């Protein structure tokens, strides 16, 4: 199932900017050096006032003590005239969110690992590589966010299989096709090898409860 273009609120490549105030499940991909993603339930887009997100959850990597660490933080975000830090912003259709919600595991599932703090599971970076895939092989990890080539995966859980590949379950997928058009889809299962994964972040349960 894929989204039609009416759910694309902003697209820097296709020069789409839909004015208005929007509520729902919104994903904003940034062009900043952290390669970050913002999750929010609101956004305001105006030619006069710019783009504003209230209380959005921003996820990415930052350099701390000459190492890269994953972060997730809730803040207000405002871009006045310069939108160069935004790649695109998409409102997830309600029917896709319903499929995503229906596929989620219970938090009480006995073999699921809920990490307390947001952590970087994998980062493909020549200078700051992170790779904990071998350590978590066979485990079920909750709340992964992954940046892949030309797209984003937000899943309920991820398992590292015997080959070291990431298997995501109950996935929202946002990305560009070969024509650079944006699409949103739901997949109950998606197998991704490390050749296309740029990073995997596991959101901590403390952050999710804020």
C-alpha cells in the first residue's frame, strides 16, 4: 500500500510546499550533517511564517568526545526562510498507520528487548563506524529507526539474522523511487542487508514515554 502525492507536505526536489496546519503522524527528513529525522504529530507550513513543528522528536547521530553517539530529543523546530535543512515532510495516511498499529507486539512480550536509552545499533561511517549487529544477533529489539539508501524505515522491532542482516517487522517505509518521487508504504516484514543500511537507531523507552 502506497501513499498518493496529496500526503506530501514538503519536497525539496519536486518543489512541493503545501500550506496549512496539519495533524497526524508526520515524518520530516532533514538534510543536516546529522542526517536526522523528526517525528511529530503536527506541522505548520506558511509562506509568511515558514515551517514550524511543535514538540517534535528528532533522531540522529552527533559527535561527542570524538565519537558519534545516537540521540533523540524533543524540541520545537522552526525554519523561517531557509528550508535547505529539510529534504521532505510526509503525513502518513491513517489507513497505513492503522496497519502499523495492528501489527505491533505487546510490550509484555517476554523475548523482546526494550533499551532504556536511545542507542546506535549500526552506523556506516568511515571515521565513526558503529556495528553492534553481531552482539545482538538473534535478539528482538523494539523501536528501531533506520536510514537506508533513498529511504527511512520505522519499525516495531528488528531482528539480526544468522547472516548479520537486519530483519524489520511491522514497518513504515518512506522513500524515493527511481524517478525521485516520494512514496509511503507499509510492510509486515522487510529484510535489509548492510550494503543499503546507513544507520539503525533503537529508541529508548524513556524517550518514548515523554
